[in-house]
């Protein structure tokens, strides 16, 4: 014969635990892959083109060459080398999708 014992525990304050968890782990910073950002912001036409450019070492973030999987943050300075010259810009905002007219609001060109 099997017997079960049920132990009742006091309920936890869920909100207090969530606040403590936030404090412990810190607030998450929004990040996005560099190849996806270049496509969403319409700096480069296709994500595969952005991927290939990063693979060939034509993209640098904050002065360091990056891979296509590099996680971009708001405030990063990106430099892309083209045949005709370079484009340097600062990331202002990260969004998954954006309309064509609003794409230029995601970055600020630095001279």
C-alpha cells in the first residue's frame, strides 16, 4: 500500500521574485545580428549580400572586423568598405521590421 503525504507551502510573492531576478541578471539589452540590421535598414539590399560582406572582412564595428553573426547594439559605430569608399554610421534603434520610409531612422551617418 502506497501512502502520499501532501505538504502545503506558503505561496511566494511572484512580483517580488521577478524584481529580484531582474536585479540579479540585469536588464536585457536589445541586440540584433549585423547582417539582419543591414538588410532591415536597407543599407544593403539583401541579407546574403550583408553576410558575404562580413565574411570577406568589409564590415567593422567599433574598429574591429566582425562576422555576420555579430550582435549589434544601439550606439555601435559600423563602418562598411565599398569599392568607391566607406560608409560610417551609428546605430540609433533596432527593429525587426520597418517600412521603407522609416528605414533611415535606424541609423545616423557619420562624416
